[in-house]
C-alpha cells in the first residue's frame, strides 16, 4: 500500500481533506469516519489519520474528485461547530495509529527497494570508475551490550551511542570533538571552551566592531518569520505555509514516540534553542539565501551539533552561542548575537508550526550536504517528529523564558570590554598624534618658507654678482659667531694656526685673508711654476694628501666651506693672474 500525499485545512464548521490519488478509478473510494479516526482507501492508496478533533457524518459531508489532477477533496462537518483543530499541519503525527507508544527503533523491510537502488548505483559506479578491490579491510566485530552501555550518549535526548565508532574518519569534518564515543560530556564541554578560546581573534573582532557597515545592513534585514501578520501570530502559527517539498518530507518521516525522562526532555528543549539560534544567524547573515557555507555555519555555531554538547540552563546556551559567533563565522559582532536571540524568540512565539518549518529547512540544508546528513539522523529528524507532538503551551513558555534571558559581553569570558577600551584609547592617541603632527608640519613649513626667503636675500647680497662681468666685489665682514674662518680645522693643521685660534680668534677679514694665502701659496718644493694652483673644491691628487698633511706646510681645506672664502679666492686669483 502507498500512503498518498494529503493536506488538511479547516473553517469554523468543516474540516477539508485534500488527498492526491492519481491513476485510480472514481468508483473505488472507501471512506471510514468515526470521531477522531479517519480512513481512506483507493487501490493502491491507503490513508489512516488520527485527528485532533471529532468529525461526524450527518449528510452535510461532500466529496469531489478532479480526474485531471488526481485530487480527491472531502469536506466533513465538525462535531462541535466553531472548534479549532490544533496541529493540522503536523502531518507526521496525524499518521500515527491511536494509542501507539513505542521508544524502540522501528524495523523497516526495504530489501526490494535497496536491491533496485543498489543495482542502479552499481551501474553508475561502473560507468564512472572502477572500484579498487585491493583496498585494505578490517573485519567488523559487533559490540556487546556491556560495551555499548559503556559508550557515551549523544544525539537527540541522549538516545544514540556507537555511531562514530566506525565513521570517525568520514565525519571528522562534521563534528569537532575527537572520539565522541569515548569522551564524556564534561570533557566535550572543556574541549569546546578551549577550542573557542584558541579560535578567538581580537583583530577580526575589532575590525567588525569599528567597520560595521555590513553588520548594520544585516541587522536591518527582515527574515520570513518577521513578515507574518498579526493575525497569523495570534493563530499560533497555524497559517505557516509549507511547500510541497516540506509536505513530502513530512510524509517520509517515520512516526514514533519518544519516552524521555525529565533531564532528557530538558536537554532536548535547550538543544532546540541552540539549533534555532544557529539557524537564525545563518538566515540573517545570508539575507535568506542559503549558500554552500550554510551547512558549515549552522553546525559550527551550534555547540549541540558540532561538539555534541548538552546544556543545563538557558543561560549556558546563550553564552555558548555568543562565544561561537565571535570566534568562527565571517561576521563576528555582538549585535548579531542579540539579533539572533530576538529571531529565535520570534520563531518560538509563532508556534510549533513555525519551529517545524525552520527544522525542515535545516533538514534540507544538511540533506544536500555530504557528510552533514549524519546530523539529520542524530538530531534534526527526531526534532521534526518530536516537535509535532509537544504541547503548544510549552513552546510558548520557552519563548517567554528566552525573551527574559539576558546576555552581556562579560558573560562570554572573552575580555571584550577590556579589548574595546584598549582599542578606543589607541584610536584616541593616534588621532591626537595626527592632529599634533599636522600643526607641527604647518609651523615647520612656515619656518622653511621664511628660511628660504632669508637665504634668497643672502644669495642676492653675497653671490648675486658672481656672473656679472667679473667685477671684484667688496665683502662685508661677518661676526665671528656666524662665520669662523677656521671652522673644522683638520688634525694635520699647522700648530701655529691652532695656537692662534686658541689664543685669540682673528677678525673675519684677517682670518679670510690668512686662510686664502695658505690655500694659494704652497711652500712645498715640489710645486713648480706653471702648475695650476689648487682650488678649494678640487680634490688632491692620489698620494699627495698624506704627504702634505705630514709636511705641515699646507692647511687642508675643510669639507664644509664658507662661500665667502670661495668668492674671495676667486677675486684674488683674478687679480694675481689677469690672463685667467
């Protein structure tokens, strides 16, 4: 038998069932209505529902069949007019037979389907590439019940163990904890905290803090749960629209009941909040458009999914989520943490139908990513089935608790306040330094301008006639403090010159004259007539500098010369040698 695609809707007096049964005869419909139980049979389709309210057969029921669409529509009156049937969109829970309660995993016989699909997959594999039959293998031995009981628990409600015993290599990219079957919950928690502390980047955090243009844009984005009308919110999420793909996925789920003790139920609720927070951040950060990074973002921001962690309070969930937001994703801003908390509160306030739609979206994102699909088997599928059975008042109570919860930066234990204060001080100091540098550069430029003007005046006085017809110009004497004729006297200078300089510094004219005489007249016997006299700027020939220095008969010119001396020397040379 095939379970057909179906959908339910209601108005104050009637319940409408839409059942899609293509390729059937119109004369082969069988209906059974008894209070909350409804049965439909049309070969090869069979549907049995347990309704949340009672319906009756009183002659007002009406059925139609659209042959082209293969759609069977039935309108059945409610036993109590005006009664609101809650949970009509929880299709998986409606399929359950009345009184079914079992915590054991269901056994499904899918041998025929597996054989067909396996054959198809083998053909595809053969076409793509050949399998390496020489790969090394190890014989798998089943674990005993004692060994299984000794393994650590994880998954929805702590119902799973031993899943990663053989799949650790393949699933190392999905979860962050190593050897989850042998790691206790306390060890997983400690490992998570250490990994977050190592992953936190102050530079990345401060960059997003001070350059928050994109963050502001993300905060202004309105996800689909905020666009719902006030009437939909008051209706408890009954008008949340599920796509055909969502409905098909709900029909594929295996309906089951979960016998959870009180601590397990508490952990399940807190894990749900953790997953919803990660999903809300991902939707806001991508502005509602999932990307190839969406599976990584959702599972990385959830300590439940990435570290198989469990929580004992709502505050622990918020702290874990806040730390992970500031450590791993692209946008690491505390404002996005608060926005995700508000979004998760809005989802819970909208009712369990809105929560179910979010879980189905997460299920789809993981289903299309390899190997993140394992997280569906561990958590998301069970959450999709379990949330349909919980009472709406519990979802509302959880939303109220999340709305009252408070998360501060100091709760994250990442020293964010100290980091921001230090960054603000550095920014102020840089601003102060730049302003002072600007003022000093302005004053220095003014000083340079005045110096240039003074230098220009000096040049026009002292050397302005250097190229004007060769006239001898009279040089004005300069104070000894500004121009010293014996400035930077070398060590090889004559002792008499040093003595005169030490005893009484000569006047500027006397000193200039004496120095020019020493530069013009050389007592060295090797100097012959006709040899050009050395100019103050000329370099001494090789091998002569040391000789002259040792002889002490010639005073070597200083590297820093007075331009007055050079002009005076040129004038003297022109007087002595008219031919020049």
